[in-house]
C-alpha cells in the first residue's frame, strides 16, 4: 500500500499566525517574493477589519496578541482570521476594487493570498464568496522601444550597470530573473543562459548574445576574484534555494552558485543570520534605467520590463516564429505572446496606410 502524503502541513498551533504562515509557505516551497507578498495581503486584510486599512494599507507588523488571537487581540480590535470568513473576504475584495481602484491582477493576488491563508495555513474553506466588486480589466498595449532607442538608452546607462540592462534586452529576461542568475547558469559553450525558477516556478533556456560574450566573461572574472577575496576573509557564502543547503552543505561557497551580479557589500541573511553576499537590488537597476532614459531624452515611459517587451517585438519583426518567442519569454500560453504582434512596426501582413500611397 502506498503511503499517503498529508494534503497540507499542520503548523505549530501554539505559534503566532505569522510564524504559522511562514512555516507553511516554506513547506510549500513558495518563492520568498510570493511568501512576502501573500503575508502583506494578510496583514492588509486584518488591518482593514480593524478599521485602519482605508487610509493606511501598508504592511505593518501585527502585535503578537493580535496574531495569535486571544484577549489582547480583542482589546486592540484585532480579529483572528478564524473569526472571519467569506463575508469579510468579500468586503475586503470589494473595498480594493471600489475604493482603492486596484487592477484586476492586484485583486486576484490579494484573493490568492487569502486563499493560501485559509486553506493551507488554517485548514478552513471560507465557502462560496458570492458576488463582489471586480475592477474592469483594461487591455493595454506594452510600451516598446525601437532598436535605435534601445541603443541610445544603453549608451546613456551608467557603465557599472550597463551590462545588466544589455543582458535584459538581449535575452528577454525579467529583471529579477537577470539579477538571480548564478555563474553556473551562463553557458558560453552552448551560447545559452539558463533561467532557473522563473515566473510560475519554471526553468527555461534563452540565448546568450554574441555581443555580450566578451564583456560578460570579463565581468565574471571579476566576480570570481571577489568571491576568492570573500573566502579568504572567512565569508563567501550565498543564499541557496529550497533544501539544497541541507543536501549540499558546502555548495553555498562554490563559485558556480555565486550571483552573476553580486552586491557591493555582504549582508546578514535574515533567514539564518549568516553573513552572505546578495545580488544587486531591483531598485538599484530600476534607478539606473530611469536615469538612462532621462539622459537619452526619450519621452516614452520605459522601464526595465520595457526591454523585455522590446526584445519580443524586435524578434517578431525580424521574422522569428511566435512559438519560439513564447518559449524564450517563458509564456504559458501563446496568446500572451500575441500582444506583441499589435505593436510591431508592420503588424499582420504589413498593411500600408492609404496616406502613404
């Protein structure tokens, strides 16, 4: 007889709600970003029903008494999620749409976070939600740069961050996917970059631009030297995902697991209290991109993600099959990729305007 795996982890009933939540999230192998985002929505939900969220929905910490329920929570106005259900969830989702004017994806994200709380952490189904206000979905075309505009922006980028932006455009990676690249995932022999644990927890392969081979090899040589210095100073550890740290105790010191774009200084890892070197922060590259756009004089609202949109559009304009572009981008459905056909310079069969004769 096959042993059955429990449908969900039963968290420590004596722990605070926050600790229970994170315990289950780690068991379910949620990404750290998803775990953090879901918990922030739980906090907003609890604050909303305490009467504070209408003006300040920020993810403030919940007092211990509130997190675990009990008399202290009742005195402070906090309500434990077990004291609430479908009606309260429906009221919160309606508030997000009707008063906060959030996007459809944001409301869905909030709902997913609360579903995770009730189903996986608390082991409760809050039943049918019924009708609640939903924001209107607006189909918007992505901002796309021309090849010349991309070149101008990359030339105006700060030299120490230019390679990151070049790689985002040249491979179509999302910002976090690029920053989370490990040294071992750049394959110069096959001309490939392996994107690990991308959106949807999927791996995929994209191309390594020939133009970046030399600059990237020179950059990685500096990364190796930096790691060697860290090891000599008694540091040199890096974050490892999932249970890899237990399976390979010394892998976090190996060169292959180091970040391609490490931060300038090590920091204490909040998960285990060990000093490690993290990768560059998203905000650092986002600011670099913003400054480059301003310096270039381009008035389009271009961001790091615009480089991904431009990558896809330029491939399609160059005749690349849409299914290939779908694979390179990591889209689950080709209909997601088709949005780029609407912003091509010559969409469809290249129809000319009657004004052009």
